[in-house]
């Protein structure tokens, strides 16, 4: 027994795991010398994998040395853009540009829209001085027509007046909901610099943490107060980037029943959705998706349904309506069967879609690197992401250097070996079945012999 265990251990230890052991090799190109690289798992890897869990994936360097790698589902990356919102500007005039901007006299419409804003008149101020008032600040009405709530903004963008090419000033921003109580929000050093070639370098934004803002007030701490030609509020718009999706059309094959169509799915693909590819005509096809299951007692096959749905394509009023994709349980295996209520008039292809995983590997060997795939009964080699990129945050993982995959290359010797192994496994299975039946028959014969002997002994005793 110990000798058998030792032999099994030695066989396991010395099992070959080299690029030539896999049916397909995909060359990888890596720019620069990054330590950790990511790759969207190419379509060819899924089509040629022999395991639903992608256990037969490997990354090798130029010397055939395996590289540590991990598989992870891509995060839904978000992107932020900005939408410019118009702002209504109301100048605040005073005798001095540094006059306090408190106690505003405001006239508003019934919907809260500002009609006019001015500073209160100073007592004892002669009327001649009132005509020499200068700009002291700006009040902004950010309310958008037709929207009851104030917009959420995170910046103001300024445009110089016509004919003005240079300017520098420090602007303070305050916000309010009622034009009475003001809260400091941010400050910015606005500047526009121009050279003799009319090239301009501008810092024309005042940025701050995103917040709802109904009214704003601008005042100057340095520089000349300026009546800007336009001010726009920048409203952030957050969007989730679409995750990559691959798709494949599976051709239809006749089933065991006239109502059935069979489809063979690649072993490495775990579909997110399944749909029927009907390209023309008006069709409504109720069907059940499932698989054939062998009945051991009779050796016959019965249909085991998993999902019932209705596929359709209808043209109505110049528009075409399609049935959407459906989810499929994993347990139905790799050979699927569509059973229709009636024998189908056409044999449409079955469309499957999946989300390719991201492969992250350590570029610690000698380039170039190769992705190998396609080996029966391969042991899993993927590791946890913490063992491949320790200490990396999700944001850092998303920005890793990306490798580029080339065209997949078939290895005919590996394909032939895979076919031989499959034939040998089939022969071994048949031999085991023959041995099992032989043992069973022998056991029945032994039991029959024992019964016969007991019967004889009983007969002799009675005599």
C-alpha cells in the first residue's frame, strides 16, 4: 500500500505542465516593464477551454516558466462628466469695491426667481456719489427653469468680457437658499495670461465639493471686481461604463424528437443570457430549454426542462420587436435542447453572451509571455488576487498596464494527445463496465452455489 501511495505521489509530482501540453497558445504583448499586468480574457480562451471553471488556463514566460495569475470579474467603472448650466448674474454696485455685501435688497417672483438685487443705500450719501458706484460683487441665480429643486454643482466656469485677454483676481464664493443666510463654499485665484501670439493660459474655474446650490454670491479679496461676460455652473453627471460582453451563435442540430433542436456550448463559457437568433419574418415560438438525461434502467433518454419562455420576432407599424435574452441554470451542462410546442419551421441559431473575466498576472519572468489553454482534467492554477497583486486597491487594479493578446495558435500534437486521452478514457470506462458486470455475474454465481449447498444439506438432514 505504501508503495502504491509513493508511486502516485511521484506521478503527481512529475506530471508535465508546459506550453506544449495545451491545445492552444495565445501570445501576449506587454509594453514596458510593469510588475503586474492585466488582460481581458480573449474570446479564444473561452472557446478552447476544457473546463467551465477555466482550470486549464496558464501563463508562461519565454522559458516555459508558469507565472502567477488571478481571475477577477471586471468592476463597473464609473465616469464623471459635466453639464454646463446657465446662470443669471446680478451685479452689486457700491461706492467702494470693498464695501460689505450684507443686507441685500432682493426682489423675487412668486416662483423664487430673482428679479433684482442691490445693496442698501447708505444714509447721508449724496446722490452725486450714487452715480459713481462701482462693481463690488455678483449674485448668481442658479435655479433652472421647470425644476423645483436646486441643481447639484461642483464648479463655476467664468468667461472674460469681450476685448479682455488678461486678468487676475481672488474670488470668494458663498451659497444661500434664501438670499439672507450665507455659507462660505470656496475660493479660487482666477487668472488669464496671454502672449504675443494670442495664446492664452487660463485658470477659469472655481471648484468645490459637489452640493445643491440655489443662489451664490461672489466677492473679491484681491484684484479688480470684473463683470464677467458669462458664468456657467458645472453639474457633475455620473455614469457607469458598460462592462464588456462577448457573444456567440450556436448552430442548431436535430434533436431526438421532431420538436427538438440541440445546441453544443463551449465548455469554458458560462452564459449570462441566451436568446434565439431570428433574423426575418414574424414568429412566435413558445419553447422549453433543457437537456437530455439518460435513464439508467432502460438506457433511453428523456427531456429534462429547465426554463420555459417564448421567443419572438414581430414587425408592427414599421418597428421590429424581439424577445430578450433569458438566464440559464448552470446544471443543464454543455449540450442544450430546445423543445418547441410544434416542430419549428426554421432552425435558428442560439445566441449566448458572457462577460469576459480579467486576468491579472505577475510579469516576473522573461518576456514574451504566452497564455495557454485547452487541457483535459487540468488542476486549477488561478490564485487569489491578494497573492498576485498584494496591497493593490480596486482603483489601482483598474489602471494596471494592459497586455495585448495575439491570434490563438493551435498545437496539433496537443490536440492529437487530447483525442488519444479521450479515447483511452472511453476504453477504460468500457473496461470498467465489463469488469463490473463480470464481478456481478460471479457474485450471483457464488450466491447461487451457496444456496444450492444449503438446500442439499437441508435435504440430507431430513432424510
